[in-house]
C-alpha cells in the first residue's frame, strides 16, 4: 500500500512510522521545513520511547520518507491520512478545524485518481461530512471516500498502543474504503486486534466518548480520594477493591493531581461544545471538566497546608522542590500539565520553586521562566521546606529518601501520585502526605 500521512506531529509521525513498519510505503508530510529537515537527519521532534529507532530502521529500508511537498506525496496514494492538529479554539473551546480543512483543500488539488481520505485527527462529529463535501466539490472527477479512523494511542506508550491496540475503529459504509482500510491494518487484525466498522459519525463520536469516559473515571477516583482523606480510608485499596470487578476494570483508577495532556482537557471541552450545539447536554462530562479544573489549584493549597500555611498563616519566603513537570511520565509534553497550575499557586503565595524533570525542563523553561531548574531531584530539594512529587517518573520511585531529607531545610513530602508507602517516607524522617490515604 502507498500511504500518505499529512501532519508529522505526534499522531502522524507515530502512525506513519508504524505503518511503514508493517511493510507499507509511507510518506509523511509537514509544512514545517525545519521539522522535515530534522526528521530526514534522524532527529525526532518529540520524545517518544522507541520512535527514533523505529523511524531509522524504516527509513533505511526505504519504506518511510519525509517531505514538505504535499502535492507530490498525495499523487498515486492508496490512502491519505489527515493527522494535523485540532487544538481548542481560543475563546470558545470548540475544536479548531482550520488545519483539517486547509489540508483537505490541498489534498483535493493533488488527487489524481481514486483515493481514500482518512481523518486520524480527533475531529467533532460531522467533520468527515464536511471533508467529503470539500473533496467532492474540488476534486469530484475521481471516486473519493472519506473515512474516520480515530487514534487511541497514549503518549509514552504510543508505539505499543499502535501495534497492539485493544481495537481499531473504522467509520465508513463504503465497501471499497472498507477494503482499503482492511489492507492498511492487515498485520494487526492478523494479530487478532478487533476491527470495528461503524458509520462515520459514530466513529467520530467513539473517540470523544472514550476520552470523556476515561477522564470521568480519573475524576471519579480523585473525588473518592478526597472522601477517603475525610473519612480515614485508603484510596489505593478502594481502587483495587472496585477495579477487581470486571465490570469496572482496574485501569485509570489512580488518584492524582487531576488529568492533563494534549487530549483529555481539549477533547472533553470539544464534546461539551458538540453537546451544546445539538442541545443534548452531557452533564456528567460538564462536572468532570469543572472538578478537574478546580482540583489542580486545590493541589497547590494542599502543598501550602503541608508547609503549615493557609487560614491566614503566610508561607511567603518558603522554598518548595517540585519533582516532575510533564503531564505524565515518559514524555516531554507540558500541555495542560497539572504542574503549571500547582506551581502558579505556589508562586502566588510567595513561595520559591525549584524543579526537576527528566525530559520536560526545556519546554517548561519557556512556560515558567520564574522558577529554578535543577540537575536532579536532590539538587532541587537542596534547602527546600517541602518536596512535591507531581509526575511519577520512575527515577522518583526509588529516591534515597534519607539522602533527600538530609539536603532539605525541613523534611516535608507531598506525594501527589502516591508513589511511596507512607511508612517508607516516615521512616526516612519525612512528614508525609499523599492523595486519599
Ligand atoms: C489519552 C488516552 O489515553 C489516549 O487513548 C488518547 O488517544 C489520547 O489521550 P494521553 O493523553 O497520552 O492519552 O495520556 P494518559 O495516559 O491517558 O493520561 C492522561 C492524564 O490522565 C495524565 O495527566 C495522567 O497523569 C492522568 N491519569 C491517568 C490519572 O491521573 N490517573 C489515571 O489512573 C490515569
């Protein structure tokens, strides 16, 4: 198969590299010349475990290429995937589809034969209909099918998720397009990953419903964690106790500082906008968005309380070490990271912040220039009045707690990811607090 991937960001690059690894002939397109030049030189624009070697081996095998020339890349393709960004539109929270439609118009001008155009970007219900309208109007002479094929990969585990998905969702009722998509994913369904064929609108909604459900699960356990703290229960045991029920499932029940990242915050908002447009409110998701937003600042107050502040007592002049800045481990992605809101509330209280993150500091420096960035966890904790674990990177799971405590002005730890058993931290001399325990 000849596959063209429009957009070489997170989803486009991972999907393109994985498709080429299946044996397809893949060309990834991007407008950003610097990005394409870097990719051609073997440099990855994002941090994703395993991506560099996957790209290198498929480039070497001649199956994966990069270009800025969309027109040449689309000519002769069996399937053209649109994997451009759909950020939240400033002001109203709707998904911004301008990149999707711009790419569609360029594809229309380049089409030179029958082709299947696939939206892999997360797009609101009805976007496929509009893409089809544009293509039919501008390139109507050839048989064109528009398919929705959402992506469910998680940052940090993206290649594994792509190659061993729980399911593949393909939204089209066109038999020719269904066959092309079967051929595209043949290596996966030979591995028994189920393929679900649905209508296009249904497929578009599945993506939003999946992300909203996962965001709901996280937010649910976060509120139960607060209740655990109030009644003296342990949220880790509650998670296990309910998660062992197959109907509930154990995943996405880790209480923490609230979800962040490039998908859940944006996609929950976009789903609410669709619901509003169709006058069919999804009230549970409305509550999830609101609870998650307020939670991040509440985490800042939790740290201030651990320092003895709040209720009129000032913590001005104290120093806090923040461990982990990215929205989750194994990524350098800072988008909607809980650390941003937590650190802001600490700065607002007059606290000095020293931080460390294994991959996120370069990007974080551009977003939070007013904090001190340190070489490792121990350096960050030097002279601090409290250390806060915000992101559960593996290197923070096996800290020498006695050494950490010894470098601090006061050994206080706020563990927002429940990384440590309380007894371990207390044995090392910490005044320790965590989430829901
Ligand atoms: C998510 C979806 O998992 C993926 O299917 C979709 O394609 C894109 O959005 P991603 O944003 O990469 O992927 O991260 P994910 O691992 O889902 O975590 C999202 C956020 O939820 C993170 O901030 C994480 O820390 C938080 N989270 C996750 C929890 O707080 N508790 C959990 O139990 C799980």
